[in-house]
């Protein structure tokens, strides 16, 4: 998300391998890009931060542009378990932050939980996403998500056919209510994230941005699920961006010193109190400012 969507391919990082590098790796190893994914799952697993369960989960996904995105699970001691981020959600939020519009293949270290099978329904052609579970052993093979979740409930049950889905481009056309408040780096990044948020069910988009002690900003967008509970909050999305830029041996969240939440005024779905709770737990020194926004037209 940092820097927004760009036509230029960003440099590869621990959680992102650009399409050109994927093609070169595949050529070098004599594999297809889809065959590369399971070989990257142990790396993704090593990036997980699960201090409660001590059960690291790693996922690697292939985007429609040919880039590969990794995901890992995050757990936050002191906060309720429903604040955790699953590897598949990390992967989707990470890919969306890079401007990718859909995922065609996912390799993951453990059987995807029901929550993640549901969350993935928000992607275009979700039933056709091919999933490989590396813990199946040498016989592990790709199979469509429709095999893991037959008879899915999802966007098609609630949205119009041509509505943009999760990861697809959108501009929520929001402005911050109080003039001038969008001028700070943090509030402008959080507003940009809110504009890209996926909230077709509640109509309450939101975005979150954090800054570390060296002035580096990381932002993330709220992502809803048709089933509501598997939705990924904006704080989690920003923490995904933070972890994704750090990679192996990255700093803890305590290096986050400031944060901004942008959400609708009088939002039926408000992130404020959850954001205050979670940031108090993971980064107690962090100063969080909440900005209200409204539709610009
Ligand atoms: Zn899961």
C-alpha cells in the first residue's frame, strides 16, 4: 500500500516476488510459477508471528500479473483471538496492497480453516482458485477452492453482478470532514487506504496507517466478508503492510509510534474502539488519531 498503486513493478521483498523474478526463478528451476509456490511455503512459514499458538502457517499465492505474494499468520498477545490474521488473509491483503487484482493459485502449509475458505469467496472467480496444501505430503496437488467449500455463500448472494470485488480497483470518493486534517502524512495515507477499502456490505470503508520511529509509513485497507465475521480490519491490514516490509527478524510492533484511522462519520460499522484496544496492546507508546470522513459526492 505504501506509495499506492504503481505501474512500475516495486522491488521484491521478503513477502513479494515480482513477475520478472518469478519467471526467471521458474526458468532456472525448470518449474512453472504454480509449481514454485509450494517451494516458497517454508519461507512464508518462517515469517509467521504466532506467539500464542506457536503454530506458524505460511502461504504463497500467484497473482494474475505473474507476481508471487507470501502470507503468514499473526497473533497479538493480550488481544482477543479474533484479532489474529491468518496466512491466507495476509496473502490477500499483501497482494491487494501491491495493486494485484486477483489470485489464481495458493499453496499453504496447513489445511485452510473455514474462516479463510469463506474470506477467499470475496475474490473474482473464487471457486476456481487452485489450492495446494503442502502438509498433504508428496501427493499434494492443486484442487479448486470449490472442492474445499462447496455451496459457498458470498458476494453473488448480496451484490450486483458487476460490483467490484475484493482486490479489484475502486475509489470510495471520500473526503475528511474537517478541512486541513488530510494534510498530515499519516492521515493522507489512511485516507488513501480508506478510498481503496472494500466495504460493499456495510457501506463503511476505513483505512489505517502507522508510522515507525524512523518515519516510515505503512497503510492498509479494511476488507469485508459477505459472512461479516471473517472480515479483515484496517488495523490488521496496516500491520500486514508493516510486517511485509520487514521480513525475517523484523522489529516488533513497539517501534510503531503513531497511527491514524480514517472512517465514516456516524459509521454503522466503526473500527475506532477495536483500533484503540489493539494498538494499546501491540504498541502502547503509539499515539492514535481518528479522522472522520464522508462521501465527496
Ligand atoms: Zn484461516
